[in-house]
C-alpha cells in the first residue's frame, strides 16, 4: 500500500478547530473523487497524532498527543484542561499557539503511539523547544505495519518541515544531537527492557515496599551495580529509568512473579542522577529541564562532589538531607580517593550514606585516572549491602559485523593487529598522513547524511586549562605539517554564539579541534578519526603502551594502595584511554598512528 500522510496546521482555538472540521467536510462532500474523501476521514474520524505549541517566534512550549477523536480531544485541551493544569492554561492563553493535526492511511493505535513517542523524542532535541509538557513514554513492541513505521514517520517529518523548518530541523541534525542519543524515549532492546524491569522490581523492594522497611538511619543504602562495556546501552537504560521515576509513572506487577498484580507509583520519590563528566552533565541537564523534571529550584542532576557536599556535613560527619534513590552514570569515573574539592575517601561510599538505594553503572575498562582506580573490583559486588549485579552484554553502538568488533577489541585488549575484515556496514581505514585523516573526517562531517564526525587523540601532547604562557593554544602537533588545537582551545572569535550548552562534539567549530577522553567519553560519533599518539607503539609484533610518552598525569601518577605502597597503574589506565577513543564510532573508525612501526604494521594489514 502506498503511504499517504497529511499534516494540517491550525490556530489552537475552538473556532479554528470547528472551521477546520467544516472545511474538511465541505471539501469532502464537494469532491467526486475518493482521495479527498479519504483525507477527511483519516483526519477527523481515524486515529491521529497532534502537536500543540506556543508562539514559535520565541522559545517554544509544546505538547504531543494521539487520539481517536481529534475534535473531542482538542476541545478537552481548550476547555477543561486549563482549569486543572497550568501548562494548558498557558498554551490556551497564548493567542499565537498553533496545532498540527497529523493523519496517515497506515495509522492504527499502536503506530500513533509510536509516532507520538518519536515526535516527543525529536522535539526535546530541538533548540527552539524550551519545554515539553509530556510525561509518559510508551514505545510499542510489535504490531501490524510496524515494519513501515520509519517510512511513515519520515514522511510526516518532511511534511512538518515544509511548514516550519526551525521547529522541525532535518532528521540527521536531530539524530546527531547528544540529547537524542541519551533520550529516555528510545525504544529499549529486549535486554534493556529485562534489566530495567528488574531494576524497577528492586527499587520497589528496597524503597517502596513499606513492609520490608528502608535501611535504618545511619546505615548505608543498598548498592545495585549494572555493568556493561562501551556501547552496550547503559546511558539510554539509565535515562529511561530515571525519567520514568521522576515523572511519577505507575507500574503494575506482582513482585513474586512475572504476572501482572501489584500497582505502585514512583510519585514523590526523591531521585537524583549523578555523572562525573562535564559534557554528559550538560546533556542530562538539558533533558531534565526540557521535560520539567528539574524546575523551581528542585535540582535533580548533579556532579557527585557537589551532591555529596550539599547532602553531607563533613564537620559532624552526618547526613544533612537523606534521599530515596541515586542513579549514577559512568560510575567508573567516581573518585576513590580525596581531592581538594572532595574531603572524603571514596565517593560511592559517601553516596551510599545519603540514600536508601544507589544504582551505579560501571565499565571497569573505562576507568581513566588513578584517583578513580578500584583496588579490589570484586569488593563492589561482595559488600554486605550489595544487591546481585545486572549486566548488559549486547553491543549497540558500533554498527559493525562481529568480525569488525573483534578486530577492534583484539587491537585494544590483546595488542594484536588482525587481518582487516570486509564489512559493508562499518569502515575501518588507516591513513599514512594525519592531514589526510583530517580531510577525511571533515568530508564525513560535511555530509549531512554521514553526520557527526570528529578527530580525537590519545593525551600525548601537553594541555592545561587556559592559554599557554605568552598566548597561543595547546596544540596536537605532528611533524612540521600538522597542528590542530586541543578541545576547547579555539579563540572566542572562532566560536559561534549559543553553543555553550552543547556537548563538545555538537559544536560546529570543534571540527577544527582534536577531542580527548575528557570531551568524548560517553558520546557517539558517526565517524571517529583517532590519532594514536607516541604512547601507542608497535614492538616485537605487539601493540604496546609507553607511559613515558603520555602527558596524561591522571593516568601516569602512582596511586597509594591500602598496603601503603605506591602502585603504577599507567599501563592499564592508558589502555583504557585507548578503549574509550576507539569505541566512539558508530559507522566508522579512521586511524593514524604517530609511531612509525605501528603505522607501517597497520598499513600492511590494511592494504593486504
């Protein structure tokens, strides 16, 4: 069946709604051909999706919905909802509020729910949208015509773009945004659904089931660890869980088995999301603000040190404000020793003092600094307050064959260079010139269908916050012909306004910078150009790490263990740095190696 979609824009008033209905019916009656009659039926009588938004000349407040009766639902929003909800009062009072009515010949209840869900997902990534008044997420699993959903949605989005390009940018722009990639509205995989449902059950058991009782005051809360390697879907899982909890979703299940039974709500659960990474903090804050989770001074998204210092009194060693739930993304970045801004010795232990339950996501291969090293990793799972860990095993970032994933993992973990596999979905390329690598990444970045691509490098060139003494940027320099500034080094006149809230890779000017683990950890690139600096070498048939060539003092500084001895962790930490950089690319990994022997070994295998 050929796809037909219709998008009509009207003023968000009762008069405009009735005029719209009358016009559609009149044209339907006048027409002596069926397409016009079908259009009226699909827009007025069949399931539809709709968008209501405030004045589009300013920052937009929007709502997305679906209904079996567009007339009745709209009248409810106009007449009844403003009496009960401030957001609808604001929309109905705005004389420039508008409404889009969306119909399709392939719509059924399940597809309209999926279209509604993706529209919410897309709109909360749009710069022009300040807030979305939607709470629930309801992605559908399987239904008749689901295989044509993407096709239908793209047609709808194109129709919307024809009416307002600012409010509805290209799909590629949306999909490249860091907010989209961390969106709580993604349809979860079967594995993610299973882990999320188990987490919900355990939240119920620990916090909400009053019959079991919370931990006595002064005792640490329960620790729930979730593990998974880079690209296994950890961030999307946590995002989905956190925003469901914060928006007071109702869940129904029987805690004893898989059958439906006990209904409970997350309403009024004091939950907080923490991440010890500046770039990811920006993303979570934007999502929380747009979805209304973090408002009226009710902070929900934090860096760990600030949360601890706000909720714990170091002088009296008592908790100032106890919370129900803490969810930690990138928990492998938590500090396990004190620093100037942090007076404790272990952040996870201090966070457990402040909450009934802590859910922490770990990937031990992404620990990057000696101050975050966990001396005994098993101790996390074996602590008396630890709940049985959960694990995500599926690779969801790298859109490659198993052979290509194995090539990358073998290079990182075993230091071996395997024969390059053929892969029509993923490109691994090796370059003999860093300028050629730069040109290739710029070409990918300029292709709107290819999307977000950036250069990143091992931390093998000096960098400090601020400019060099005497001026100038901290650069990644290779030979006499290649020099590019490190992330955040371009002078203000080279920056475009309004980029401050975006993640590093999303800022257009950063195509002229080189990223690092400090700016790219936790994020996706469609094509990642990785410069392997002089700390990554090839000797005696193996890829080795040379810490003496690294400028990453967080990794090369020794760490004092509980036995009082200083331990050198650089080999492990720098290999973790390599792991983070080489697992960023969704569709491609482009490599240049500074070490001549490594470059030649890679090129020999690459050229066959």
